[in-house]
C-alpha cells in the first residue's frame, strides 16, 4: 500500500484497469476478475465513462456497479476512480471539460457505478478550449457536494499539471493528486517533464499500458506467438526485434517472465505510485502480483536501461547542458 501522491488516501501498489470490461470481457468474467483482485489485495480500481465502446459507452462502469451492488462491503473496501472527457454522444456538449459536461458526466458515472461518491475523478485529457477557472470550479462543486473526494488528470503535459495545480492553489483548493500517463520500458517520454513535475507537486504517477499493449509480455517466446504478435506487438517486433530478443534473454536469465520484469521496473521508478494493469484472466492477474516480489539490482536496472534507453533524464539536461 502507498499514499496517492501528497493526499492522505492510501491505495494498492497495483491499480486494476477495466478498459477491457464490456469490450473483450463479459460481465461474468469481469466480476470473477474483480473478486480475485480484491482477494489479492488490489483495492484500487480504475475505469472511465467511455470504456465499453464496442458494447456500449459506459458499459465498464455498469459492470463495476453491478459488482459493487452484489455486496454491502465492497464499496468501502476499494478506492474507485473514473474519468471524464470523451464524447458520450454526438451532442456537442457531451464531451470535454466544460462545467456542464463535468457535472453531468459525474452524475452519469455515479448512476452507472451504483455509488454516491467517487474517490478519484480524473480528467481523461486536457481541454485547452475551456478556461481553467471553469473546469476547476466544476470540480470544486463536486467536491463540496461530497460526490468527488480527490481529482486527478490523465494524458496531461508537464506544464498542464503545473498550471492546474497553481490555479487550484490560488483558489485555495487541493488541486490534482494524480496523473495517468503512458509509461513503460518502451515509452519513457514522461521522464523529461511529466515525472519531474509530479515529484515536485506531490502528484502520484499512475502509468497506463505498462506492458506497451503486450509488447513487453514476451511476444517472441510465448507458445501462442502467432497470435501474440498481432497489432502493436507485431509492428514493434518487426522494428525492434533485436531489442526484444535482448530483453527476453535477460528475463530468462532471471527466471522471470517479461511481464513481471517490465512491471517490476515501473515499480522501482521514483515517483511511480501504481501501474494500471489490465489482466483478462486470473492467471494474468497472478503474474502482475508476482511482479511486486521482484527486486531489481542496480546492475539489472542498468542493463534494462541499455536495452531500452530513456530520454537521458529530465529536461533540459536530457538534451542541453
């Protein structure tokens, strides 16, 4: 367990992402995974109002809501997070970070999740067309009404995080306590500015796609390789085959799966609070849990840096003197 940034909220070191709920997992399978995660001590659950696209928008929240309704104790045992920004209809006001959409979207999420409050409400993307004062006032209203306890962001640039927290400070608000960003061994751009600003402002970094869409799950050595190298893994393997070969050899030396090493590396990064994992089966969930027991030596981390070089540190030193 770890604190969510500078807040007083405690969360598990892994966050269960539910983007697959209603898309590739039906309700029964999703409920089994939620049960297994909670039993294993993963109490941090993340979703978004738009998740469930192929079945219907909001389906992921509905599935979580029906699971919560199945037990009186589940809601109090978890930290529940969802997001606002994406279009929920073809109407122009049903998207973005206007006050209208934030408030209406929150009400919709609460209804689908069958709860009367959200532990963490996250802006899914920055909306540069809306003044910060409008966005912050809407979030403050939800906090004042007890519908939202903490606010966070996702896919924000470093300067967006700084601006949001500075504006909130002027308004005597707590500001953002978390940021969800794309971060993994293959994609380390956040080390330039997002990760440093999160450390400076006490904002928890919650990396999404920690296995880079399956690229870091062992695509070259898995028995179902023909199926595992479709889509992003296929394109990445074609362009970076030598890199993945070196990575998977290193994992084999350690007698650990590539997914375990990739997750363990994230957990070793200063400023990372809880990677958002998206297992589809209890076996995949067990693999995520094993990553928490992996200790990476300084030498091993250096070898991983050699295989997957980052940007060279924070800006501007990464590219200037």
